């Protein structure tokens, strides 16, 4: 043994993660790694400066607390020293980072590197296999990551639960970790959140209510169930609900009884940062567990949380938020209180640029009266005419729905025909480009134009199919309208609940005439009736 070896000062580093698999779990355990390194150090007469342990950290990332601490200590050391590991994979499975440290950082700072099982020792020059072994370590991590993703995807496609913890309102089945069961403690809170949203409360209003009632936020609730809430330093305000958390609950299809997976994924096997997956790529398997929220409530809530509820200067709540629209530009109408006069609605486009649309203005109170009168008219007719009214509503709905469906299908046919035409045009352009009849630049410019048009048509086709499906649903659900409206036969004052359950949209047209001759058409589209109903202001 040489004098240099006897005096070598070393830092021992050990690491273990799930990436290492069950086969080598025993030999790679923290205890076994340390025993091996200590024994070797004693045998060679090395002086152990310190020991560093990262348990539960992947080798693909070099952002590990004890690894960073060890490297910092070694670089600040004024005397030469070494870093010793069981094998190269313990130091890291990212080839670029591994080679950067071992061949650049360490030599420049008089730091030696020893990997026992791989026969790597940078005191000597016979380390030719080190780069190849490093590449294989990275390949192992890549292959393991691919297998884990494959298993998770298979589980997701079969409707199994893949998350680390159950969504708020549910718990993991103790007999089957891939299945969700309703949590009797939090499911009622989820139901209440949806009901408050349905009644017109914003996500921020709901969050404030939950805060005031000192209901634990989902993370704090999990910590409480695990017995770590009191000892955790991450919960200074365990009842501090925010609008974002409420919105995440309101948008989650899991409460319909559907398993929703693959909403996020890591950037790569080297970069564990989670990134959002486009909604169209989510894996949704329906009816995998008991639902907390019914389909109708969920759809209503989605419609209204998508509307940004701006605070108004009137100090008066707007129960029509998200419902009142301009029939010309299609935008939601603005709710305002101009110059201290009575609150009213007017076209948002007109408010920004009077050259693009007209006012379509109507007072808030006038709209309340029109809508309430129309609802009461339906209730009265239902009571007076009985079965005759029901039949008239069905005929009216089927007639109106048939007209709209016919119109949408015609537009759909034209869109699909044009999409096919563009496919043919692009193919001909390609053939002409190959034959040298048009230049590459010209081909690229023309194909991009056609592809953009085709993309817009495909979006239009999707929207039309959804409209056809919606109108067909309305046509078949006239009885639902009658059942819903019957709930309000004794109500004398319009409220948000009535609006949400009965009405899909309200279109306010531009007024005609002046003074006593002034009239204004208001179109009320009921949720379960295809034919619009109209009132006159």
C-alpha cells in the first residue's frame, strides 16, 4: 500500500431510490452500501471525512440534498480528497452530468472519484470503460422509466387509480389500491361546493365560506388523517382555501364516477418536473367508482365557472351572470350602472368600440320581469292545459330542434366536403412539387394556407357535432323541462337557482322605435326545449 493511499481522505456517498428495482434492493440498501464503503476504507487505510445519504432520490437528477452538500464540502476543502461510492449508478444515472463532474469539476478541484464495483478510480488512468458504463446506467434509467410509464398507462386505460393519494371526497380502497371509495367525511363538502357554485357563488366566495367555517384544505386533511398535521411545518394556515383549489374540485370529472388519468407527466426520465398534458390526451374511463355529483349538476357548474365574474360597481349581485348574450356578436353582455342610473346590460363589444356593434341595452329590472313572466306563463299553462300543454311543448321542441339539427347537419356536410377537397388539393400540390412544376417555397406557402383552413374546418366540424348532439338531447328531454319547472310553481321571485336549472341562454336584441312605440325582443332559450321563447320589453 502506497503512502498516498494510506493518507487518502474520502467522503462516502450512498443513494437508494425506487428506480433500483426489487432485485437489487437488499444489496443496494443504504445499510449495505455504507458497510461496504466503510470496510473498504478501513482495509485501504483511508480517512473517512463524512458520510452522505440520499434515500428516495432518483439517480437521473443531480438535485439531491446530500449530493449537493457533499460536492460543496469537497470543493471548499483546502486539501485533496476523494468521493467514494459503491458503483457509478449511486452517484448518478445521467451520463452528461456524471461525466461533467468526474472529468471536469472533480479534477479541477483536486477531488478523486472511486466506484468500487465498477473498478473506477481516478487516481489511475485505466478507466477506459467508465464512459460506457455511465451510458449503460443512463440506459437502465431510461428503460425503467419507460416500463413504469407503460404500467401506469395500462392501469389508467383499465380504469385503475394511479395517483399517490385519493382525490378530495374519496379514499383508496384498503383491499384494492386501484379503486376509489367515497370518503363519508369529505364527500358532503364536495357536494356543498358544487351546490354553492350552482347557486351562483364564485370560486372565491366559496373559498371564503370554507375558510370561515374552518374546514381543512385537502392537503391538511390528508395530513390530519396520516397523523402528521400537528408536526408538519407546511400548514401554517390549514383552513386557508383559495379560489384555485375550489375550481380544481369543480372541474374534476372524478366526481362523476369517472377515472381521469394522465393529466400531468414528467418532462423526461431525466427531468422530473411535472408538465400539464393537453386535455384531449387525458385518459378518461367512465363509471369506475361511485359518483358524488350527478351529470346535470356537473355540466351546469362547468358552464358558469367558465364565465369570469368581474366585480361590478352597483353593489348589487348579478344573477344573470354568464347567461345574457348579444345575438349579433355572440359575446356575453356587460352588467353596469352608468352615471348612477338603474343597473342595466349592454353589449360588451359596443362598450369597447361602438363601430363594431350596437348597444342592445336593457335594464336589469326589465329583464328580471320578462324572464319571470315567461316562466310563470309556462307554469300557468302547464297547470291549466295539463297533458295538452305537455304535448304542445313536445311538438314545439321537436319542431324547433329538427330545424336546428337540419341546419347544423347542412353546415357539417359542407365542412366535411371542404376538408376532403383540401386533402385532394394538398396531394396534387405535393405531386406537382415532386415533379418540379412548383418550387419548394411555393409548395410550403400554399400547403400551410390550406392546412390552416383545414384545421379551422375541423374545429368547426367538432363544434357542429356537439351542437347536433345537444339539440338532439333537448328534443328527447322535454319531460325534464316540465319536471324542473314544476319545482318552481309556487315561487314568486326570480332567483339564481331557477335561472341555472331552467335557462341555457338569453339573447337581447337591439330595441326598435322610441318612447311608447319602443319594443325590444328578448329570446329565452330553455335548457330542455329546442324552440326559443320570446318576451317583449
